[in-house]
């Protein structure tokens, strides 16, 4: 995936995870759902990047 910096993506994943934790701590159901969906999508993107790297090795 050209144009996607793995380090930047990892930082966004970490920040999104923190947002999920904050949403859980504050019992904000809407925020939990929103950040959880975002986190799942980001992790899936990261997995795709890893798969492409392995295929190109």
C-alpha cells in the first residue's frame, strides 16, 4: 500500500485504542461503538499492509 506510513498508522491505532479506553471508562456507548469500528478498520488496514509486505519479500 503505497503512501501509507506504517509508523503513522501505528500511532493512529494507539491513539484510537486510547479513545476506546476513555469511552469505556466514561461509559459512552456511542463513542465506544464509533472508536471500536475505527480501530477494527485500522487494524485490518495494518494487517493488509503486513500481508503485502510478506508477499513482496
